[in-house]
């Protein structure tokens, strides 16, 4: 079983040879403009465009919590837009925006797709920024759905100024 490699750096600039997928969490409101998505958009316009179109056309597709869309941004690099965040603000009744069940479904789907593509997986600490999730709850999902399948995962903690 592969493990998670933790490193300092930018998840939009994966440090690995070969094909890669960069995974991140999106909200279910069609909003894109804060957090890690700013780094994604600064590097490639396609993931944001695909996400917005997916949301806009949601009545005719699978957009919703637990869904994932893969956007090829370079010959051997994909971005996985994973919808695992209900709204964008914490609620008094419902807690932080992260929806762990949805993230679990997203990671299961990512594990299947990453295996098909033969890629390494790269991500920030998904679900822990604006979504308000707790890493001690998210890390076991990554271990179960990705590393237990032999996938190599690198988690990037942003470089501090």
C-alpha cells in the first residue's frame, strides 16, 4: 500500500514524473473565486469554465454533491473538480460547508478514474480551507480510496511567505 507524501509547495505544480491529476473541492452553488481555485484559474482557465458550464447545465447532468468532473489541462495533467461543499459559509445548524459523505463519494470515484488513467494524485489539504473540514476525518478517506489501491498521493501545504 502506498502512503501519502506531504510536502511544501504548490499543488498546481505537481512534483512528479508522468501523468497526474490535481484534486480539489468545489461548492454546490456554482461559485468559483476564493481559495485554491484561484491558483487553479491562474494556471489554467479550463477547470473554471468547465465547472461553471457544468453548474449552469445542472438540470441536464450529474452536478451535485458527490459528483466529480475531470478536465484535461495539459497532455498528461487533469484537474478533478469534486463537489463536496454545501454552500460557501458555515451554517448554525449544519456546521461547516464540507460534506464528508460527498467527499467520500468523490474520492471513491477519483480512485477509480486515477487507476484507469494511471496517474499520481496531487492536492492541497482538500476540504480543510474554506470548506472548514478537519484533516483527521479526510485523511482516512484518502488512504481508503486512493493509497489502498496503490495510488501515489502527494498533499501540498502552501509555501509560507
